């Protein structure tokens, strides 16, 4: 490699962690979601909506490479997962989900969704330390 010669590499696929990877994934995800009937909302680029027969709405919230689905019924949720599996390797979580310090649970009998947020565990600090940072002490 001496004598001022240069060696260039061309990546055939994006590597997780590179800035370009997030953009490439988002572009592919956008294309897939539109293909299966979702439309990006005007208010938020991370929010997609599909209107089913009868006016029921299926809402998808995208955060980096995580998707959060609020389907109108179980069949719509299963169809969405099947459609995604045609394009991506996915990991589904049902029931209790932890996200950005929130714990989201859904009661399967009543359909009630609860969101709880605790200061404990944020950034690996306990609640007292978090309060201290917020108050500037």
C-alpha cells in the first residue's frame, strides 16, 4: 500500500450503526409501508395510517428501526406482521412493551392500554439522581 496508492471499498449493503444505514432503512421502510397501503401523515413523518373498510384505522409509529402498531383488530395486526415479514426479519412483542422509559401494557380482555413512566432506570441513574439533574444541583 505504499507509493501513494489508494484503496476504495464499495459497500453493497448498509452496515448497522452508520449514519447512512438509518436513512437507507427509512427509505426502504417507507416504500414497503406505502406498498401495503399505509400513508405517511402530513403532521408527522414518523406516523403512518391505513384506513380499513368500515373506516377503522391502523396506526404505525416509527422510531429509528422500531415500529409500534395500533391495529383495529387482531386480523389486521396479523396481516401487517405477515406483510412486513416479506421484506424484513422482524421480532414481534405483544403484551407488555418497554420503550423510552415507559412501560406499555394492554389488557387482552378489555383492550385498555396503559402507559406508565418511572424516573428509575433512566440513563442508568436512580430517581434521586435524575431529579438532581433536572433541578441543576
